[in-house]
């Protein structure tokens, strides 16, 4: 049961990071200096992490998602 809690915590963490990066990327930037963090790239990494977490959760639930295991 603790493993499902860790999976849920990772998914919520990636989701929160993505929402925070979306907020930061949408703010205007009037400073002539470049940004230290590319928030759009962080948003893409967070979406990828959330996707991998969902795939891992499906594998733990017994649904095989590997190569050659798909429906089509």
C-alpha cells in the first residue's frame, strides 16, 4: 500500500510542478537579462514525469504496457 502512496505523491508532485511552471512561464518578463530557468522546458519535463508515473501505476496494477503487449 505504501508503494501506491509513493506513486500518487510522485504524480501530484509532477502535476504541481507543471502548474507552477505554467504560472511562471505565463508571466511577462520585462528584464533585459535572460531567464535563469526555462519554465516551458520544466513544464514539458513535468508532463513527461507525470506520464511515466501513470505508465508505472498501470504496470503495478497488472496492465502490461511494454512493447508487443498493446491491443493494436
